[in-house]
C-alpha cells in the first residue's frame, strides 16, 4: 500500500488543521482506533480532540419488569432483550 507523503506527515504529527483532517479522515480514524490522539486546529488554535472511544457495553432497560411494576400482571408482551434477540436474528 502506497501512502501519500502528507499522510505520513500526519502520522507523525499530533495536531492537524481542519482541512487536513477532512482530507485524511480515514487515516486519522485508523490511527485513533489503535490508540492515537489528535488535536484539530483552526488557524493554529486547538478546537477539537479526536480520541478513541472507551470500551463500553450497552445496557438496555428492562421494559418487561417496568411494565409489570406499572400495570401488574395485566401486561402481556415481550421484554426488550427478547425483542432485540428477535430483531437481530432476522438480520
């Protein structure tokens, strides 16, 4: 894979301008995915930071338990985990 010289320069630098970030966003994201961080500048002043997301697990509320608490035993339906499993199985 041949990289362009300006992409290599960005890999060394920890800051880049908005225009450089726009033109090299895929390369910046690849670097951030492996732990890199970049400060994005506008007219040489820092305005944003591009950092990797923290690993997090999504916690869905238990709608079935909440519905039973509100309506008692009168509520009949599937819980959120059952609905998600059903919709993911269709994909």
